[in-house]
């Protein structure tokens, strides 16, 4: 449904990070969030996954969660809408495996080509996914083989392992940002992507949602790291999920800030259940 039953007086969407938020930091389990996920399904509230992961990875997770919803991949670079429930949003979007693909960032091939040029010219030491074998990626991430295969199927960004000095990284970052790219430092990788972010991607989805349902939705956003700040800043309810490996990120928010006492999916469940009740 494009216009789900409102919670209170206005429609609501839930935008969520995955690793360390809906998924446990250590074992990637979401089971502790199952009660809240079921409650959202019953209320027909869209659960919008917003992650650094790939299209293929999110499709697999949606099957496990039992949902078919819009989702955002590669740190805000691509928005995917189910074709059965959403009309084509614009002429640039294209059908991919039952979804409209809306490219919000840059093309991965262009990013990789530019990275290789800069590495050759400057001698910077780094290895991107394009340089890695499947075995290399499994070693870096500890992912099972099929999950690692899905992680390598990137469309809009290039993760890399930085092997040079901090001074060289500052030069690398300044060069690429000067060319209109964004550089994000994650837990394991540095991500190079186009001029987009998780917050602008959620805002774009909210506009599409409103175009089909007349009312801009209230946004509940859940995240655990600095990479989620742009998404949390545009939310009406910004839920900071407690992390076992880092402090809550600090930022100024548009709406209410909620900090969970429990970690990961347990904290996710705690926050959503509380919001649904109130």
C-alpha cells in the first residue's frame, strides 16, 4: 500500500540502518527486533532499509524479514521502489528485478576508473573491492561466501582498504571531494561514492511517498554511527541505537532524539515498541 494506516494522525515511515542497528554487530542477527517488525507490518508502516550494503544483499534480507518495501543502498546512492506498488518516479529510473532503480549518486565504473588514475599518479596505497578476489573480501569481513559475493556486486560506490599514511589520506580525501565525490570512513572500509547521503535519499523517498499518498510522512530513523547522521538529522524521531563498539554520535536534530539502553536489534525493538505505544 502506498498510503498505510497512520499511527496517530499522520502517515509514518521507518528508515533504518542495518549493521549495528537492526542487525547485531557481532552475528548480524535481527531476531531480537522481530516483535517490533511484526507490529510495524500490522500497522502497514513501510520499513525502509537504508544501508551501505548492495541491492543483492538487501533483497536477501527482505526475504528473511518477509517484506517487499522500498530500500536505499550504498549509503544513499541508490533508491529502489517495488514496481507493483509504485509508479515509475522519473524518466531516468529503470526496472531491475521487480524494482525501479533510482540512481542518486554516481556510477561505480566511473568511480573505480578515477580511483585507479589517482593511485597511479600519486602512488597512494589502497585496495578497493575491484582489486580484491572473493577470498580477499572474505578475509577482510568474515562474511560467508555467498554474502561476500553479494557484497561485491556494487553499483554506485567503491569500498577500499586504506594502506597509506594519514597525511596521504587527507590529500586523497581533498582531491576526491574537490571533484564532487564523498568519502565515508566505516568500520572496516573507506567508501567512495557520489554526491549523496542517507538523509537526502530518505527525503527523496518521502517526496515520492507523498506524491502517491498526498501527505508527507513523519520519519522515524534509526542508526548507530556517524555514517547515519544525515538520516537522523532529517527525522522527526531520531533513534540512536546503542553500539557495543562506539559512542552515540553527536548531532543537532530536527526532531526528538531517542537513545536506546539496549544494543543493536534489542535496542531497535525497544525504541519502535515505545514509539508505537505513544
